[in-house]
């Protein structure tokens, strides 16, 4: 990301060799500054065995953060992810299999992360599930599960992590909400309610901790191509009897003026920015990264 980092200002763009060299030097110094800032910080990223969470874990590891991976999946595949992160970025990476629907397991996850890394500096509440049905047919147990994983888990994790952050006078909480945290769509009652609630929780956490060196922000993505969305695209193709490619194009066109899906890596870059010095006074914000979805 080409954003000024810390006290550095970017050089004026030019087309000369000297200009290119200065630009390269600037990028190197900016990167070193960021690395210094985040190197050795410990980050818990919930739901990071796939999709957006995995990309955020990778982006934070690339900045030198030690990483706690969490989420479901094949144990051998998760071990490959964990070992890959640790080797590629020369950081410590551990996997803790807490079920984010269970408050006791969430508390244990934060306690174990702090025991192994000595701190929880960064908490990314990302784990999420979806269920699509009209309210009249919405299964009650799916409502409970969506609210538990997409909303209550963030409360339980923040409640456990905040005392550790307050003690160290530094912390970053990033809640992965959604465009559906700001506007609604039909047939997503539980998801829209959870994500609106998550944006509210973000504001409260920001206000309560504004003078503890802690920021709390929500990222509100539009469509991102991950397994969560691929399932919705496949269901749409099945229901409408159309090709998956057509369903993929239709889905994005229905909501976003910009017809591109956001990549998980772009969300990772935004999360890194929010953890950096340049973002130290951004708090309580709901940052859209949605191809113009909620601008309409
Ligand atoms: P994904 O299905 O690829 O990943 C979800 C992750 O959460 C996986 O690692 C999964 O194992 C984990 N998970 C699910 N239930 C869990 C539980 N009970 N305990 C622990 N881990 C659990 O989904 P994604 O698209 O990467 O979504 C990540 C987040 O981004 C979600 O909160 C989602 O609502 C949000 N989001 C996604 C999009 C999108 O278009 N993909 C858009 C807006 C917001």
C-alpha cells in the first residue's frame, strides 16, 4: 500500500533514473518502518484456515507478526498452512482449534495465545458463516449459530483480549463485518443482524478504549471470492439452471457498481494498514471495501 507510513512522506513521482531510485529507497524505508512497527507483535486471527482470514494472517506474518491460526479444516492441510507461514515469513505460527460458537473455547484460545506468545496485540474477529432463507423459513438453530459465530464470538474474544492489551497500552481489534453491516439484503436476516451488531460493538470498543493505545475498527467488504461466496454462487447456478460463470458475474452485478470481486489479499493489506502507525487515530470506523456497494 502506497500510504505514508509514520513520519515519512512519499517522494514526488518522476520518470528519471534518480526518481526511480528515490522511489525504491522510499518504499524500502517505509517497509522497514512498518516491519519495525509490527515485528514481534502477536496476532490472533479467527477463522483463518480459509479465505479472508487466511489472507489477513499471511499479510500480518509478512510484516513480522507471530500468528495464531484458528478455524476448521483437514488437520494435514492446516499444518501445511501453519508451517508455510512460519517458514516463509520467519515468524512463530501456531494453530488453536477453538470453536468460535463456544464462549469457553474462545476464552481458552485467547489465554493459550497469551501463554505461548506472551501477549495478544492484534485480534482479528473474522470467523463467519452464512445462511440464506426468508425469515418465515429461517431455521432457528441456524439463526443462533450465525449470531454466535459472527457476533457473540467477537464480544467474547474482545472481552478476553482487552485486559491484556490495556496492560501493554497497545492493541488493535479488527472486526470483519460486511457491506451487510451497513445495508441489508433479503433472506439474510441472521447475517445482516450479526454484521450490523458487529459494527455497533466496534464503536463501543473504540470509545471505551480510546485512551488505552487501542483502536477497534470494522472492515466492511463487498463481494470477495472465497469458499463462503463460491457456495452461494454454486447454489444460484443450481437454482436458476445457469452456468457457474454466469452466476458469478450476475452476483457481483446485482450489488456493486464496480464489477470486480475484491481479493482476500486486498483485505489483508487493509488490515495491515489499520495495525500501523498511520492508522493510530482511526478508531470506531466501518471501512468499506466494496466496489461502491453502499455508496448507492
Ligand atoms: P470462508 O468460509 O472462506 O472462511 C471462514 C473461516 O471461518 C474458515 O476458516 C472456517 O473454518 C472458519 N469458521 C467457520 N465457523 C467457525 C467456528 N465455529 N469456529 C472457528 N472457525 C470457524 O469465508 P470468508 O469469505 O473468508 O469469510 C470470512 C469473513 O469475512 C466472515 O466473517 C464473512 O462474513 C466476512 N465477509 C466475507 C465476504 C465475502 O464476500 N467472502 C464479504 C463480506 C464479509
